[in-house]
C-alpha cells in the first residue's frame, strides 16, 4: 500500500483499508506499506489498522525523520 492515508480521508476509506489489512492479517499474508504516518500516529488515527500493521511489520519497520532533504522532489 503506497502512501497510506495520503490526501483527504473519509470513513469509507478507513473501512476499505481495514478490510484489506484485516484480510491479510487473518490469513498471514505479507504487506508492504509506505506512509507519512509514524506507527504512533497510525495508532492514534485508527487503532485497529495501526495495531495490525505494526504487528505484521514488527521488526521490519523503518521510520525516516521528515526533513526537506529526504524529499527528492525538492532537490
């Protein structure tokens, strides 16, 4: 899932994302997620989605501190 929760988000978006993540969680299927949210912010945004993503990705999470030089478009 690229750019998870990027842009305007409504309840329908959250429900669809939950269904996708929950299906993969229950069936032990892999998932790759990129997002501008930290794990902590994902948990605050939606605990059901955030906790499943964290549990599935535990040990493989890479968080990059947001700096202008990390955005290649601004170089």
